C-alpha cells in the first residue's frame, strides 16, 4: 500500500526525468535489452504463479477437498455488490439536478 502512495502521485514530468536518467545511465542501446529482460521476468513470475495455482487445485481435487467454496464466495460477493448498487442508486442524487430546490418548503419573506 505504501508503494501505491509513493508511485501513485508521480506526474508526467517526473516520469520523463526518471526515463532521462535511465537513458543516461544505461545508454540507448541497452534500454531495449533491459525492457525485454524485465518483460520476460514478469512473464515467468506470472506463469509460475498460474502453475502453482493449478497444482494446488489439482491436488485438492485429488484429495477430495471441496474447492467450490471459491465459487460460492465469488457469487455472494457479486450478490452483495448488486445490493449495494441498488441501495446506492436509490439514495444517490444527481448534484446538478434542481429536484432538491423544489422539494424544500418556501421560507416566509420578512
């Protein structure tokens, strides 16, 4: 969460400055190689994570462990989201509409 706070507020000029420093440090000919290596590394991490998930699921099914709880939790989350959207839809008001001004009683003039 802290990393989001740090990287969530980097603006375009700051990103450009960082890219300029990277260009100076590594040189233009090394940047594609570095980016390719980072991309391959991220892909390997994603593949390994998916492989671990599938192995856990397979072993749970082989052991007879019920894995449908994930589906049940996802379904209940979807139902909860729908109910919240329904409630917020009835409560929410358009701030640009003038419906509130007509609903207020007229104040007596002094």
